[in-house]
C-alpha cells in the first residue's frame, strides 16, 4: 500500500510539471503570434521567450525551478524608403520620445504627421517631442495649406529640423545606458525600466523619408509556432498517459 501511495505522489508531481510546461508553451505561442501579427508594424521590436533555471533555498534545502522570461529584441530593423516628409527612421540604438496622456514613452516608430494646429504627432495622436518640448510648427502647417512652394522642411541626420534653411528645433532622440532593462508598454511603446536615459550619440542617425520595419521574420515566427505546438501536444499526450496511470493506481489503492 505504501508503494502505491509513493507511486501516486510521483505521478502527481509529474502532473504538475506537465501542466507548467503546457502553460509555458502556451505563453511562448502567444509571444510568437504577437510577433507575427506585428510584422508590418513600423518600429516594432519582437519579443523573445526563453526559460531560466533558478535555484533558491526553501526550508534549508536548495530547490531548482524553471521560470519563463520574456526579452525585447532590440536589433535594428530594415529601413524602408517611403518618401514621406514626416516619416523618420532611426539607424542606431536611439529612440524617439513621444508624450501621450501626460506620460513620456520611447518608440522606434517614426511615422509622424502634422495635425490641424501644427503639432507633430504620431499615428496614435501622441505629441512628438523635440529638445524644446512638443514640436509645434503652425507657420509651416499654414504654408503647406496655402500651397506655398517656397516653404521647405528638412530633417538632418542629427535630428535637427530645418525650415527654409533655418534650424527650427531638433527631434528628441535618446538612448539607454542598459537596454536590457527596457519595458514594453504596447506594440511600439517602451519605458526605460531601471535604465537611465542618455542623450543620443553620433552613432544614431535620423533618416527622413524612411521608416524602420519590424525586426521579426515571418518564417522564423511560424517555425517557432510549429515547434511550440508540437511540444505542447507532446506534453498533452504525456499528461493523458499520466492521468490514466494515476486513475489506475487510485482504483488499486481503493481495494485496500
């Protein structure tokens, strides 16, 4: 009888491990699916899902457990030419700064536009920040509306906004002292987390008339999803087998 009880305990432990593994595979599948869904989102940075082995002391004993971790892949995406006057890509490690609902966010999505008041905003309506604060160009906007061909706007690679040959402002571009601490706040928004913001250095360039494409690859993400599904199904089969064994052991225990 004692042997049967020990066997049941072992199967219950296996059951717990299998359920945890299925939850992890489900989470990995969600990460890959989100990467795939945002493959055409400008400035999107994919997530990487991985497992980490942690060892801690519990009741005087060392216990190891596997915990899921998610990491933002900040690798440079491909730059695509659009010709848009207010489309900007970053080449390097920097981020644009936008303000939405009185909060500041970092983003690599440089698809901007002028609103009817002359503020430079992103597709979500957030204000694009310059070194002088919110970028506000009412005179240039009205000149555009009036069709004044002599009014010309250019953005240099250092982020300086030049209107008719004169520097008007500079796009605020920052970088992080520890990019691994970055925290996602939506598909293309981030906050520094425990990292400090640093001024943009010369290695980051602003390129007008381009956008940065998402840095995920469809083939890679589909391959990950197929692998995750296969691993999930394998755990399902093992779970059913363990459940059958547990049921049989429970019936055997009931005879005593």
